[in-house]
C-alpha cells in the first residue's frame, strides 16, 4: 500500500480529528501513524503490534517529538486476565555520571545553554527495547511486518506536517544533519511550506535494519557504534558507551491506581511524576465538587489551579526513580493525605506558592528537584478487536532532542530531566543524577475504569511539565462534566506548576485572567502544544480523538 493510499485511508476513515468504531480504534499525533496502526489491526495484529507500527511511523513524521532515539511509557489492559500492566522504557543515565548535568568530570561548571542540547544530555534510549520486549511476549504479527508503513513513509515521502513545520520554525537551527536540512529546509534556513513532500532515506535504512535484525540493530553493532561516536564527537561530549546500550533493559512496574470521580484511574508510577500529579488533581478537585461547577468558569479554573499548585509542589520534592530512591508513591495518593491537602484550598482566594506536603512514608532528608522541562512528546491510544488497550506516551524530550542525528533519527536529551542540583544544604534531591538511573518525567499514559471495572477511557498527552494538567483537565471533561472525548481534548487549558497561573492564549480561558487576578492569582496567558490523544467508550462503541492543536487523528472501523 502506498503512502498516498495510507493517507487517503486515514482521511476517509476519520473526520479530521475523531472517529467512531464498534471495536477497533487508533488515535495518535499524526494521521499516517494512526492509519499505520489501523492497517496492522486489519492484517490480524493486536494493540501491541499496532503500537509498534504507530511509534515507528511517528519517528518518521514527528522526528522532533519522539522516535527510535527516545524513551516511552506504556500501559496495557488485557481483558483476558483483567489486568493493567505498566512498562517503563524511558531513557537512562549511562554508567558514567557526574553529580548533575552541569558538572563536568573534572568538577568544573558547564553552562546549561551548552549542555542542554548536547552529547552530555543524551540518555540510553529505551522505547525500542521496551516495544521489542513487549512484542516478544504479547505481539501477534511478525516484528518485521510492523515496520513497513514507516519504511514506506520515509522512502516515498509525506506532506510536511504543520507541527514539524512549527518545530523547524522555532528550532530548525538545531538540525545540523545535512541530508535532513536539505529535505526540510529552504536554502535560507526557513522550513519548506506545510504540505511539501519530504523524505528520510537514512531513517528508512535504519528501520529496515531494525525490522530485519530486531532491537540488536540499535543496541549493538555498527549503529550502536555510530551513536556512541556521534555523542562523543559533540562539542560537549557525553558519557554514552556501547556497553550502556547493550545493558539497557526495560522495566515492568506495578501500575498506580486509585479512585476518583466515581472511577478507577490507572497510570504510570514513578519515575513518572505525571501520573501522581494527575491523580492528585483529579482526586482533590473531585472531592471538592468541581463536577457541579461550569467547566468554562472562573470558579472551576481556580479550584483546578489551586489543586495543581499542591500537586506540583509534591512533585518537586518527593518523586524520583524508585529503583534508586525511596518514593512515597502510595502516600502521595492516599485518600486521607489528599483530603488534608484539599482543605488548604480556599474557594475565594489563591494560597500563593504552596509547600510540599508530608505524605505517609515520606523521607525527611531531601531537597526539591528543579529540572528543565521536556516539551516535544507524543501520545497514542489503541483498542483492538479483542478489547486489548494500549496507552503509550513517547518522547525525545525537547524539540529534536539533543540535536544529534544518527541514521536519520534524533537522540534524546532526557538527562535534562534530572535535578539541576544534586543537593541543597547537605540534603539530596530524590531526582539527582546517578549511574544507570532514570530521570523523572511528566509522561503519564492513563486508563480509566467504570464502577463495573470496564475500561472507559485511555488518554495521554504531550506538553512537557504541563502534561499532568492536560490529562487531568481532559479527564474532568469526560468524567465530571460528561463531555464527549473530542470536546474534552479541545477545551481551553489551565495550568499551574506552583507559580503563575497559565491560561491558554487566544482561547476563552484567557477571558478568565482578571477574575483570577482578583482572587490573588498571578494569571497570564501562554501558548500550549498539548498533543492529547485518547479513546473513550460510548453507548455505540469506542471513539477516538486527537488534540486539534496538533496534527493528530483517530482512525476506526
């Protein structure tokens, strides 16, 4: 099937951003990726198979946001076992490490502007290892078959998407690879117009090797050596070694589940902080009666923003990699703890900057983490004909990751997610850098169940530190305000990370600025690139939808 045929199928089966189906639906950040996943389902594959195809196609059509060189989290619901499983494939610190990203091996200071987009920021990529491991256990179709849509898109070309055009406009200078610059940029350095056909021959070859050789093509051999060499040759060389690539292993973790808004919500546990923050916001606002407030009013926005302050304050202090640190995960979502935190919220006035709480099981000897935020990420949600569900969030972190391209894909800069300081006043940061450790991340793929324990919603988002806010607000839309999925994903955003209250620019939310300022908020407008995607159960079957702020699409039967 040609790329043109795939694109035609995508746009025929969806109404641009949403699709209804009795059984099978794929929602992702690009129509070609969604169509690739649906083609795998049509060929007899399951949701795990489709997730591989979607990710590989996103690596081609959204190379600035996720891909072969990045990391991911994935939730899997299996109706046969009635079990949610959580898989961790986020990028990890190499075996060699300093105390923080801005401290060199000799103890000297490195300016953040030099290391943020550099070889030093590159973590061991984990998305491919995670998907290969899960496919080996749960996949149905041959591994190689899952790469064919992505290979065709890379070889035959695809219309330059609006979101990639935006990323090239703001960060195109960081694309140093000559072949990619020639494909995407004009001679003056400006992006080619939206819709111009672009290709990626180098990534097509990489995908062919991955299809034929499996994950060893990335983690061992010539490509692994090329990755290590590119990281070492950067102006600020990194510590990545071939042994780090060969030693990477994905983790299966116990999903984090709790009740809120009359439903059971399951999400990623640490090293995700996003799952904790989203659950805290939903539990606190649900308990304070947000369902009875107008979803576009100042009262609901105030309640949401204040709950967000409290949740983000906890995120800065308590969360890190649980393989290295004692993280009070259960305490942070404990009902009694969250009820006490919610009592700090005043209906008529902002509390200002919130202090972190004292959840059951907390450590007393720790200092807050202050990392740099990831912005370029992608989410996909899939339900197959057997009712199996995948909710997966994937990233290379900031636009174009480290800026280092190998084999037509970009290497992540995930190590920017570690704490900027290892300690303060002798107290360690839970999210401090260490050899082999995984930095915390906002990614939070989520699956929601009704009172009968039936899955009714699978959702996730892009957007850096704002991801938990986006998920929580969309969750309120569906679960509290009974909005349809497309409406919930499109609603204007509010966000507070324990600082200014951000209202989505050029949206009705911006009209709440003065009302919130009168309550004591430092309210301001901000541009958002939320990249939500999800699937929801309706009386007529599953529907899918994607965020209108990006190129996303849902494809269904």
